[in-house]
C-alpha cells in the first residue's frame, strides 16, 4: 500500500513500516531497497511540511536510511535530508543518531557534515556528549576536537542545506 499523505502516516505509527529499509528489488527492477522511493517521497513531503510533533517519525526515517546505507556503499541525498530534518528538531540527544548516520559507511562519513552534529548548539552538544556514558562518546569527541564549528558556520551550512533540499 502506498503512503497516502503525511497526515495518514502521522495518524498511526504502525504505518511507518511502509518506509522501512527492505532489501530486495525496487520498482525499477534494480536490486536494493524496496521502499527507497517511498521513503524519499515522505522525506520530500516532510521537507515542505514538517511539524514539531514529527520528531519521532523523522528519527524513524533516519534509522531506515542508516540501515540502507550500512547495507551498501555511497551517500544518498535522502540520508542527508533525514539528518537535516532531525537537526531541525533541535534535540541534543539526537547527536548520537546523526553520528550513527555519519558512520554508516565511508561515503556517509564524508557526506554528513560535522556541523549537523550540533543541531542543539555547540556548547549544549559538547556539554551533553562530555557528560554522556555513550559507547561512542570518546570517538565523537576525538572527531570534533579536530575542528569545532562556530554557531555562524552551522547557521550558514544549515541554510545552504535547507535550500539544497528545498526546506
């Protein structure tokens, strides 16, 4: 069953399974992710109409993008769009999910900009990560110590990414 609308998805989280990463053959007969085009459609709809209450749906979509990217190589704009939507939610704890997206494969490590790790702000995120006992804490801190972006850098990149993804 195709995804009818955002309101249809928002009404029942059980419907989110329609965007799950499923290895198989897509609509064009190409091996890969069966639901990739549906997920991309939903991400496009969210880019034009995301609400504060969509945070859990966005997290779900990003997890599916991560699964798809972990199962292959390359970087798809759908992963970047999902990460950007999550950053726009502004929850500091989402740094771990963005970090996971960045680490899905070698191409995503390059494709997901470090600025996306700081959606809740630089100081807030660094304080949260330093105080965390998350298994990736030390690795993430080592990575950002190579260059912590300024709030201005983050705003500029997020503005460019929103334009790119047409938010």
